[in-house]
């Protein structure tokens, strides 16, 4: 009987160097609305399809050996959308958190959130906190859902904390700010994927993305999948990350 090769085998066959995987991948999951429109569906149907994609990509990233996956689920600017879409998104996130809890525990996924969580409406907030609690002891891929998240808001919140702590001006360093972001223990992303072709950050991980590699695909998020993930990793591995140095210097490290 023929066996479907595992994702690591498939990635390797496609040319991926498994010893040089990005440690942390961040994703701007965009294009759900356009996908729905293109199929004559309501926008919310696109978000449901996006949820299906997210499941596939999370398990794929885990199989591949990615340590951290951070996805943009709801931005602080997304509150500006029509009320029924916003309400539908919160409902979908709540349902997904409840439905996936057992599977994430079994797959050793550790769930986290990043954002202004206190402002996430109940019962979505409760469902997310339960998911975080239930997966706290897991040791596999760290999956962070950026929710009610804004990169500027995150920096503002970090600075507020510094001020509350009475930090003197000379102690306000990059390290001090980084230590007060929402998930200070998570390394900065190496690769940022954006679907649906837009060449912008839309306020995602502004601080942490300073030196991550950007990969934009025309595929909408519902069209994205394991093969697209492999393509993104391949593109990443063709880049020269220089961190301000010359190419010769980085090769010498
Ligand atoms: C991204 O898809 C999902 C969220 C913002 C929650 P969009 O809903 O932004 O899709 P487009 O950009 O309208 O196609
Ligand atoms: C970014 O997508 C937010 C999420 C993916 C959750 P948007 O669709 O909101 O971004 P803009 O408005 O096109 O910049
Ligand atoms: Mg969009």
C-alpha cells in the first residue's frame, strides 16, 4: 500500500534544508473576504474557510519542525468593520477555541495570545483563556494568536508599563521595551508570510519584524496550504540575512 510521505520528506524533496528552518513564522492571514466574494459567498464564509486553512497550516508547521507560529487573527483596526462581521469573527474564534482544544492538547501544541486581551468580548475571551490554560504544559510548537492586536498598541502598552514601574529615562533601552511586549519570551519572527498579495504590514509585529524576511503570495488565505508553506520556507532559505553587516561578514559567522 502506498504511503503519503510526511511533510518533512515532502519539504526535503522540494529542496528545503531541514537544518535551516525558520524558527518562528508569523502570518498575516489575508484575503478571506476576497476569496468569499470570488465564490459568491458572504464574507463570514471566507473566515470559516480561513479557519480550516489555519488548522492545516498549524499542524503542517508542527510536523515540519517549526518552533513558533504566530498568526494575525484580529487587529485593533478590525473593529472598524461592519458589526455583523465583527460579531461573526468573535463567534468563530470562540467556537474554534472550544472545538480545537482537545486536538491541540493531543498534538502537543502550546496556545498563546498576544494583544489587548482584556478588551476581547466574552465568551470569546474565556474560551481563549481556557485553551491557553489547557495547553500550558505542552512542549511542541508554540502557537500564538494575535487578537485585538496592534503593533503600535503593543509598544504603547510596553512604554506604559515602563512608566508605571518608574523606570528612569536612561534605563529605557531596546531590551527594556522588548522585555515588556506581550510575549517577551518568544523569539522574533524569522519569516513573515502575507497572503492575498498586499505589500504592507497592517500594524503587525512592528517591533519584532525589524529584521524578519517578508514573503508575500498572491494566494488568498483560504487557498493557502502545506505546499504554499513549503514554498514560503524555500523562498526564506534563498535569502541572505545580513542584519546590517556585509555579506562577507555574515558568511564568516
Ligand atoms: C483577513 O481576511 C481576515 C481578517 C482580517 C480577520 P480579510 O477579511 O481581510 O479579507 P479581504 O482582505 O477583505 O479579502
Ligand atoms: C490584517 O488584515 C489583519 C488580519 C489579518 C487579522 P487587514 O485586511 O485588516 O489589513 P488591511 O486593512 O488590508 O491593511
Ligand atoms: Mg484584508
